[in-house]
């Protein structure tokens, strides 16, 4: 059953990748996969949890810890309680944080869009050059994701992209580059990516050091594919037709500016609340959305019946629910693999495969993060190695605070997810918003992401050698 879970995960992954040929929405495949993985875990709980390592000890660390704290529990009932009452609820909590964060961020962006706030930005982007627009959007995304985070930035930029580019194929290319730039920008900032936040809070890295060490490799990982892609984009692009303002429209320029500035300020407030109050990002996002909602509700109520369509209650009906369900399915499936012990086994195999080379371990984790969510992979690495003493020597010296391994891991786990579109939260969001085909991304963007990933890793190693 342990192996069957892997087989089912691969088949479910294939169904998601082949969404268009199968003509089955990826969200449907994802939620079936997520639920089925836990069904298999429950059915095969005896075989899975009783697995032992070469020393004859139970190999599932979480199950071991559960037994230590529940010594008087009935073994037959304990396994069900461990899976259903502890592990599934724990992963539900982690998954819910991501889903509520995503829902709130998408709603704030939808409020800005509904009030035509993004036109203030698009009206100032005058260039029609395909390559110049690509550079402009990528650089803007890179630095925005370091201040906000890669998921929120991608939602904002892809929404903005719809106001700038008509052609679907060209828009997908820009969206793919936005994903690469968002993940690269999040990798060097302590608040730009979930995995970097984990390493920062866990004490593996410090904020000032990761910015200093990772910003150049991260920038290289974006610039290399950006340079290659810009060579392929020649000429001018077709801009969407400008809709002349309806004189009877209740949305004035004042309301547009308010929606844009307040909405962006709300998104920026989330990492600030995280930094100073240690408030979980989803709670910060719920807070700023609630405030934004109340303000717009009062505003439109005073304006009269003509503003009914612009209330948040109506805007919520337009939020892309399938994308949220897709996230739910993917994260639930990965959670099952983590609880069953697959990811821990994978983490323990990395040192053997890489021959004890920290660069090899970090790069493998980065590549794997394009297939399996980078959060449990990084969590596994943090649990497997831990922060060693400052005076450690030899192999263990790579795992001190701000050691080479942790610095490299922040880069590889952050940027490696760009290799496949469902390898990162930013990619999944772009996939849902733009309906990007998995196979299309694999053909047109994945090789560029891989090129940038290894270029950045090489840059990281070179800088370490020189300095």
C-alpha cells in the first residue's frame, strides 16, 4: 500500500498534466487525488505505519512520537486516531491557511479590478514593444514579490497582464515569465516565500544575510531566461481596446485611485504584520480584506442603488473557485505523502544520492520542489539536519546558522518550483487565472526555468568560491 500511494499520486499528477487531452478539469482530478491518497493511507495503515528501518525501529517519526505520548492507547484504534484525528486535521489547518490566504488575496485583487483601479497603472505603461514590456513586468514582479510574496504578486501581475495583452499565447508567455520572476524574487527575501519564512523563523538563516547572499543568484535565475525569451519576442504587441468611460458609470477617478492605493496598501500590510506581530499571513490577509470590505460597503451604500454591482458580496461570486479547489486537492495529496512517511524517506535518501555533497542535496531538493510541494521538502530537511553548533567542523559546518546548505536551500526551494507550473503556489495561481495548459508550460517555459535555475545555482557556488 505504501508503494501504491506513490503510484496513485503519479497517475493523479498525470491526469492534472493531461487536463486538455482528457477534457477533465484539473481541479476535479486534484480533489479526487487528494481524497484518494488519504483513503489509501487509512486502508493500508497497518502496513504503512508498521514499516521499520534497517535498525528494526518504526520508520515513521510522527507515528513514533504519537506512540510515546499515547502509551496506553489501543494499538488498533491508535492508528486510526493518529491518521484521522491528528495528521489529517494538522494538514487541514496548514492547507486552510494557504486557501484562506489565496481566497482573500484574489478577492482584494478582484475588488481593485472591478473598480478599474489597474487602469491607473496600465495607462502609464505606454510601450508596445513585446521585449520591453517583458522586461518591465519581470523586473517589477521580481521586486514586488520580495515585499509582498510570490503568490500575491503573481495574482496582481497576471490580473494586470489581462489589461495589456490580447493574444492568449503571448499572454501565457508573459504569465510564465511572471511566475519565474515571482519565485526568484521571493527566494532572496525573508518574507517573499513560504520556505524562506520557514528557514528564517526556524533560525537557519538571518534576514540580512539571506538578502546579501541570495539576491544576485536569484536575479541571475530570472535574467537568463528573460534574456533568452526577449530575443524570441520581436515587434509590437496588440493592446486591448480601451473602453471609453461610461458617463453614467458610478466609478469615478477618485474611486479608482482609492481602490488601487488602498488595495495595494492592504496587501503590503500583510508581511508587515507578519514581521512585527508574527501574525500568520492568512490572519493578516483576513484582517485587511475585512477592513477593505467595510470601507467599500459604506462607500457604495451611501452612493445608492447604482453601486450594487460593485459591492464585495457580488465580487466574491466572480472569484475563481476551481483554482482554490485545485490547491486544496494538491496540498491534501502531498499532506498524505508526508504523514505516511514518503517525504521523510525521500529526504533521508538525498544525502546518499548526492554523495554527501551539500550542493547536490540542495539542487536535488530544488528540482524535486517542482514536482512535490517545497514546504514539506524544506520541513523534512530542517528536521533531518537541524542547526548545528557554530563551532562545527567538516560536513556539519554547512548546517550552522547562515551555513552554505541553508542559504542554498532558500534559493533552490524558492526557484526550483518554477520548473513545472504546478511546482509553486505562484504557478498554480497563474495556471488557474489564465487557464494555462500544463503541457504548454512544459514545452515553452520549463526549459527556460531549468536554465535559469542552474545558472543561479552556478552563480551561488561561484560567489561562495570567490568570497
